[in-house]
């Protein structure tokens, strides 16, 4: 299995990494079996977050006895000293470990998310040995660029796939040039990309980039392990798949950066425009409460004023993306309503 050095951290991680968000949807026994199989198959990097319900706990159950052999990163959406400090302690307990290899500020979008004591909490935890390295995750390319330039972080986790824009490709290069590790979240573009072989071949060519694939079933895991063993290179046929996907799907992948907000009609665009991913990769029931149903139905109030579309740095046709998400949301509901 390929390995990558995460910038100047000194951490060597496997390529690919295991994204532990989806295992929230598996019961503990099955989640532990999947995680253990990932380890046995050669994966040595596991990424989770404090906000992923019981994901950290499942990682602790599966990997505590091989802790020194793996790299674990987790995250906190805390925006002040006390919350971040509390989350770090909670993560240590859940993961059954006395240190976190990489602590990341989760979904940061502005400096206020970090500079109200949150950064100091992570820095103090690093001094105490609870945290070994500090990184940041975000969906906003503008903030990502500022984070790289600031020199305050050792890694950046950002959406990156073969649907990414030239601007995002330039972000990857500037990150690596700055000595920061680059971790590619949403390497399948939130589930839009269906050809895992093409995804692997593309990522194989991205030197210094570590893709995280969210895994929720044994079959998904075995697919990535098989590709890691075979390590297929790019071919004209796979490039044709990529070119076709770029042509057909490039305008549908919402990164949840929030530049389109606020909507004059009150639509929560940054989450509604990626609802298909949320209900398929995370526990789905919380997204079918009356509150969330009302939020999705607000899409019907769209007057296609074009403000969101004009402000999207990724040039998405946001009104049409929202219409698709609303249709898909209620189709999913009809298929699963008996389980509510």
C-alpha cells in the first residue's frame, strides 16, 4: 500500500485513509469488524471527529491494542477554549488512547472560529502531549488559502476529487509547497463519482495527497483494499470516464462553503444543496424531522433570482441543484418512511 508523508508533521500515513464518518450507521460489532479488517488489510490512517456520534468509540474498541501502529486524526467544532479542551479529553477517552496524532479544527470558515481561545486550547494540549499535530478542515477555498498562508497549521483537509476546479488544484500545490500535509476529503465528490477505479487512478497521480474514503460496508472496504493492492495506473479508458464525469457532474457538487448565503427566501442552501450526501453517508433519521422537512420544502420558495448562482465560487447552477435535492429527498423518504 502506498504511503505519504503528511507535510512536516513527520507522520507517514497510508494512501488511502479510512474515513470513519459512515460507520456511525453500523452497529458496534459490525463497525469493529470493518475497522479491524481495514487494519488487517494494510490501512494505517483513520480519520474521525468528535461530532460523529459514536465513531470515535468504535475506533477505540477496534484499534486500542494496535494503537502504536496507526495514525488517528479527529476534529472539534468547538469555537472557544473550554469546548475544544473538553472535546480533546472526550476524544482521548473514546479512542482509548493518551494522545491524538492529528487534531483538526472542524469546518472552520473564518478566523473567529479559531481565535476565541480555540487555537490556544489545541496548542496547550499539544504542550501537554495530548495532541501531537494541529490541522484544520474547511469547505471555503478563501479561508483555506488564508489558513495555508498563515503558517499556523500543519495539515489542511479540504474537498478534492477529479471534479475539483483549477483553483482548488492550485490550493493543493500551495499547501504542499508550504510544507503542509494535504488530506482530500470527499474524494468521491460526496458520492457523485461511481467509478472507484478511475478515482484511484486519479489519486495515484496526486503526489503528497492523502484521499479519505468514507466506508460504511465491508464490500466498500474490500473494493478499496483490492484497488490498493492492484494499484491501477491511469489509462485512456479511465481518463475518458473522468472527462465524461467532469462534463456531466462538475456543476452539481456543493462543497458547503456558504458563499451563497444568506438566501433572500430563507433557504439553507449550504446544507440543502448537499442533502443527498448527508442522508446517505451519515445517520439519516435526524434529517427527516419536521424541522428538516420544513427546511427542505423551503426550496419550493426559490424564485431563481440568481444571487446564489452568481456568488458560487464553483460556478454551480445552484437553483437546479436545489430542485434535484428536494426531489431526491422525498424519494428517499418514500423508500425509508417505514423505518422512521
